[in-house]
C-alpha cells in the first residue's frame, strides 16, 4: 500500500483502491447497482468524487453544508451538484427527530416551532426526549419550522458503500479508518499475497447470509426479543463454513441471552442444536438446573469421552462428579496431577502499582531480574518462531491487506491445514537454529500486527534473556499446547518470569492477591507446567497489617 497522506486526495485514492480491488475479485458478486456505480464514479469531477468519499467516511447520512469545510474540495455546493444529479446525494431526504438533534445545536433545536413550551429552559437531552414523545413524522430539512437557512446533504448510497466495504474487508467491523491508521504508521500489517481464490465470499447468497446474520446480531445487542430472533434463524442454512461459524456463534449468544432471561428450556433446546464449542457444556449445566440429571449425566459422559477442548474436559469432569454422586453412577477416576509449589508472602501495601509488580520488585535481584509478562512472552515467542506458518496465504485465510492474522485462526483445523509449516518451525527447536530465526523475525517484522506478538513488551533484552534461559524443550511443549486450542491456551499463563542468566534457568510465578483465586485456564497451565517439570510456582500475597 503506497503512503498517500502527502496528497490532498489520499482518502479518494484509498476508496478507488477499494473499488478496483472489489471489482477485480468480486465482479461475479456485484449487482447492477454496484456495477453502475463502479462505471460512473471515475467519470465525475475529482472534487465531486472527493466530497462523496468524505461523506461516506463520516458518521451518519445527513450533513449540514455549513459544517463541511475541506480546503482541497473548495465550494461544497458546486462539488455536490453532479452527485445530486445522480441521486447519490439528496437535499430532500426526510430527516427524523434523532437525526435532526445530531445536526442542530441545542439553541437551534429549541428555536424550532414545534409547540414545546419553554424549550430553551430544557437541557438538550430532555428537549430531544420531548420531541421524540411528540411523534413528529420525518420531513425534509427545510420543512421543519424554524430550521436554519443552510442546506443539508443526505447520503443515498450508504448501503451500497457498506456492500463494497463488506466485500473488501470480509466483515463490517472494520472501516475506512484502517487506511489512515496504516498510512500514519499507527498500524502496519504483514504483506500477504492475495491470489484469486483469496475471497471471503464465493457466491451472492454468501453476502446476503452475512448481512442477515449481522442484522440478527444487531437486533440481539439492541435488546430485541431473543425468541423472535431464534425464529428468524430457524430456516437459515449455508454451505459456507466461515459463515456457518458466525451462525453457530450467534445461536450460542442467543442461548446465553435466554439463560439470562431465565428461559431455560428454550436456551437448552438451542444449545443442544448448536455446534459452538461451549454449547455442550452449557447444555449439561442447564440439564442440571432443570433437574434433568439423567440427561445431564448421559451428555456429560459423551463429552468426557471426546471433549472439544481442555476447558470442556475440565468442566465436564466436575459435572460428572456432581452427577455421579447424585445418581449413584460411576465417577471418572481423577488423573493424578503433580503439585505446584505454593508460597505465602506478606508485603507492605497495598501497592499502588498492583500486586504483581509488588511481587516482582520483592523477588528481583541484580543477578535474577523479574519481568511482568503474563501471556505476552510465551505467545510472542510462539508468534515469532511460527510467523511463516501463521501468515501462510492458504485459501480462506487472508482476504485483504488489513488483517492482523488469518481468518481461520480459531478453526479446529487451523493447525492441521498448516501441519508441514508448523513442523518445520518446531524443527528449529531440535536443530538449534530457533534462536537466530526468532531474532531475525523480531527484527524483520518489528511492529507488524500479529495475533501473538506483543511488540510493546518484547524488547531486545527480554528476548535475549528468554532465548538464553528457556530450554528449547519447554518452548516446544508450549507451542504444541498452543496449537491444540489457540483460543483457550493463549491465556492463563503465569504473571511473572524470573531469569538466572548465569545459571541459564528461569521460573514462572503466578501471583494471587488477597482474596484472589486461580481461574480455570490458569489451573490448566499450571498443571501442564508441573506435569512437564517446568519451574513454576504460585505466590499468595497478604498485605501487612497497618
């Protein structure tokens, strides 16, 4: 991507880049309206194109001309005329009270002749609430009595532009600001090749299905009735795995909302039909709450035999203990786990910097520095060692130049699809080349967005200490565990790490302040480290009595 902020019309060039990108990759998914836009847009005067893009990139659809000042565009009215002729902008679009309130100052809103007594004495929100209660029908700008004399331009192609944005990004969460952040070096992304098959959508119905699911999610977040949304989703079906994942995630979120509303039977029915990785464990729990203990035990037994994740296995084992006692059924024998060293520590405090930094300061010596790293160090070492595998341009992984990681990062087959690449990366741990490779990646990729590398924490001294003191065998075990379940296993790691460079060893320390308890993902990491004889301990802190 070229740096374009040096030009007055950098935002226009960015938008033209999007149109070219989408036209080249998604021409078969464009409708007649999109094709007409792509055809006519380049024929407009540059100032008109620039004005349209400026409005597209602003929030909302209505804009007062008096507040539009762009030096490179000049006179707004003349630049807008070709866009009005094409009906891409309008000066007659009906405007509702909520939109009107965003366009007007409080004094201007109070000056409207809408029958509100003592409008000037009301606060703006109270005035808006009063106007909304009046059920005023939307009307064009100049049809509102007492409106200021300037004009309003209303964007008529928001949905069309959102369609282009969706095709470019593969989602509606990212927006046009990605270009500016990249050009200002606020965010930089790995350069990944984009062959013709690198598309998020493959047929027109994929786009329609994405938009439908997005609308259902927006309705859920807006507080609409969950069962109404469940009914809307009932006939939904797709053969696009990426969209199906979004579908199942939405079903799981609907189940959670129904639980919050105490509609337990409905939530249970939804979980039992949902393939989200957490749905089965929620269904077991709801069976229990509904006193359907036999069903809960049967489902928990099935899950225990083939758990989706280590997290599910942990929760299912607890459920089987409860259910086994209640039903007098066999309970799985617990797997013996090595004990983690535990230390009690009394420190002056509370420390304003937090309990972790207080422990770090207490433990550190000139010969054995301590770093507050939590999940960042292990994830960063994994991300640097396996960078090429993570950013491999596989089909369905990268769709556009603004991705911090592959789209299939959390898919069950993420590691399997890249097995040979990950094997090659981990083989460096066996032949000793991993240190130079990690150093090289740290230097070459400095600052690039990554789902694993924490550039702000991983400076060169910390990196060198880690490479010197952490055995390759431990790093391999961490990487292998990460690949088994990236979403779950990238968190829960101990807070601190202490190095003894002269002895080429380290120890990780999980810190718990007064009243704090280990979380499930932390227990799993500690058990894993203890199982493989990795140096780790838990420090429980109490503050000295005043």
